[in-house]
C-alpha cells in the first residue's frame, strides 16, 4: 500500500502568525455550539489561488469543499462569492477588512495553492476575524494530488475548531450498507465514502447479506456481520489489504460487533440455542470471554471511550432496555427508565452521552442520555429511525431513516441522515443508492 | 509538528478485495441433501414426500405474536404435522429460519429471529425429530415476505420457516 505523507509545513506558521498579527485571543468571532438556536456565522471563503491555471483550479475546488463542509454543519453561513468586493488576488497581499465588513462577513478565509514539481499540492490558509481585523489561525500542509479533498477537509476542520472550540469532523469517512432491489430481495453491500459523500466506493459485491459495519479506532479496519455462505458471522475487513476474515469459529450466530477503543478487542453477541449473550474477543490472544450470562437477549454492546464500561441492550427486565456493566462483565445497572423500548446504545467519543434508538407508541426516535440514564433528549423521530453513530467530536450524529411501503413494497426509501446533538440541522447524506447502518470513522490519522 | 496519514485505499486494493474471497469458516449448508423417496402422485400432482408436499400439505411456516417467540396453538398444530412428516421422510435435513417484522431494531431482531427459530427446533426435537437433522439461522428483519408496512404484513413476516435441504 502506498503511504502518503502529509507534510505539515509547520506549526511555525502558527508561531509566525502569533508574532505577525494581532493575538487570536482578542478575536471576537466565536460560536457557542451548546445552544441549539445558534445563528450561523457569516463567513467569506474566496477561491484559494496560485500562480497558474491548474493551481487556481485546485484552489477553486478546495474553497468549494471547505464551504460545503462548513455550511453542512449548520454553524456557518458561507457568503455568496458574487457579493465579494475584494478580489482573491488582492486578498493575497492583504485583507481589506472594510470590503468584507461591507458584505457582513464576520470571518474571512485567505488561501493559497501551489503545485510542486513533483505534483504535490501545497495549501496555505489563514482565518481572519473581520470585525477585529485579527488573525485567528492558519497553517500550511501538502499532500499528493489524489488527497486534495483531505486537505480541504483539514482546512474546514481547522476553521471549525478555531471558531467553535470543538474538534472538527470533516476529515472523516462513513462506512454503511448500500441497499438496492425490491424489499423482499434486498441487495446489501458494504460501501465507504468521505463524510460529504465523495470518493464513494463499494467494498463488497452484494453476493451475501452484510449488516452493521463499524470502524476500528485506526479507521483502517471494519468489523461487520456477513452471511457469507449462508452463515451469519462477524468479520473484519482490512481496508489496506482488502482481506476479510472471520473473527473466529463459533458454534452460533455472531453479530453486533464493535471494536474496543484501543482496537485490541472486538465485542459482539453470539446466539446459541436461541439465547444471545455478549462476548469479547481479544484480537491479540484470540481468546474469547463471555461477559453476560442469563436467558435474556443481551446485544448491541458499545464501549465507553475509556474502555472501562460497556453499554448494551437487554430484555432481561421484560422489554428492551439499556444497561451498563464493567468491561469485564458481571453485574449490570439498568439506565433507561422512560416509557417504551430502548435499543442500539452507542457511547459518545467524548464519554458524556449515550445515543440510542427508542420505540414508543408505534414511532421510532433517535435520542441521547447521560451514562447514568439522566437527561434523556429525543433528537429525531419517524416511522423508523435507527442506528445512531457519533461523529468523532461527539457533536453530530448520523443515523438512518426508513419509510413505510405499500403491499407491493412501493414507497420504501432508506436513507442516511445527520443531525446536530442539539436536535437541529437534520440533513440527508447523499448516497448513490439507498443506505442504512452508517458508522462514522474517527478523524483519519 | 508532523502529520502523517495512511492513504485511502487505492482502487487496485479494492479490486483485490473483491476478488479475494474470505476463508470459508463454516459449512456452506447442512449436507445430507437427499432425493425424495420413490414417488406416488397425489391428486394435485404433488409427489408425496417431496418438498412441495411438505409446503402444500403440511405447512412450512409458523407465525408469532409481536415481539414473542413462544409458539401459539396454531403454530403447535402446524409443527405437530411437520414432526410427523419429518419422521416419515427421514432423508431430509433442514434449516429453520427465524424472521422478525420491520418494527424492531436490526440487532434485536436478529436475536429475536434466533429465538423463534429455536422455538421451532426445540418443539420438533421434543416431538421426536433428530436434532442432528436441524440447523437454525436468523434473518432478523432482512427477509420479509409481505411488503406492506402494516400489521397484516408484519404478522406474516414474524415467522419461523422450515426449509428442507
């Protein structure tokens, strides 16, 4: 596998920035993202420019990707470039802040592209606070031409982080189950794409049913359920080598897999003689440990980010509810007590919340609660919404939505969505075919 | 500061991925597939002891109440007939498929389908069918037979199906 290096042309940029420009600490531009009623920040993102046609083309493309990322977050409102007064070329010399104030821009992105003799793309960007005419952040990075989108997402991540104080989530991928065909003969394929839907590709051919893919912490492996040769088992797909291998040879159906936060274990369910329990497989020693032991269905396990606890669903109390136990198994505490059934718990990467699917009154909901079960909030609702997954900053969730169909299966539409943790800014994720079971990657290392 | 990252998988690797089949980790099917015993034509043109006979004259499936895996009276009546037939035609091995309707979450429904398939398996064993002939598989909500999003369809999809090999 080729290994590409992203040369960070240094934190020096930042240091120089601090020396050359007014201190970022005086910047006024700030978005408080804990409040659901935030006003999107007007931001001007002119084309990044270089010395020639190709550099300028790349610069235009980068500005477009950055703008789309920030707009999709719901926290930024990119200003229509046709309103810009100062030209991108002139901006390279020095921002003329009155020109940007005049169009109500509060933040301004200044970007430059260069293509080296080896073809590598070098991007330099700076973020300005227009009102206080202050430098906020910036850096220089380079990549191979193929990775120009990643450079763009990194620019967006840097802007998001500087303005919101939270880590970005744009340089990430989504793995999901691409669906096609009639409802009673659905073809399901693993597919992977950038979080903005670009660089989409299928990982499996659709010959066997696949479900519930989830990333490893390195984002280089995916664990999922496959009915390869008719036997439902947990597999691990290596994105670098393309190899797929079964997690192990077990007597019963294995499903509901997830990696541990250190990547050394996979936690999953195994059903034997009709009874479903939770197990952990140590990938280093290949040893299997049983973590639950009762006649109920225990499934959908998810580790806390520190790896010390596991949240899962169980019907041991009658209906599906959420429980938390230590990573070694043993006693579990029920944490969900509202009306209805609770399923598919997923611990936030920040550790502060658990997302879940809830069923109540014939409707489905996506919600979050604190790990002690308090503070339940429902974010999305529908005929069927299911399977939340966290963006790595723990601020945005993806899930999937299914619509009802008639007796001939018409009307079914299965799509991926994102929603802000505050319950606003629900957006469909664009996929070439229907999609379900999304999993959001960590920030790509 | 130096950032490094692994490349996105090259197209070549993807192609390789698609071509490198995983290791086979399980039996493809429960062997023991057998031809039906010598034929006698039934009035409907269905050969006694054939798969068609089992489906048409015995009933290959049972249904469940919402979120339940316990066998209803009608299900037990069907399974009594299945057990008698399967004891007559000993050559068949078979797979019991457990299914759920679409009104549950994916992983729970896989577990529920497994419970349902096992309720059939256990009933058949209790009625004299050899355990060695039976495999179970759960499809959760992945293989509906009725396509509507209403109770009429869902009640058809909450099922255990005995599939002869």
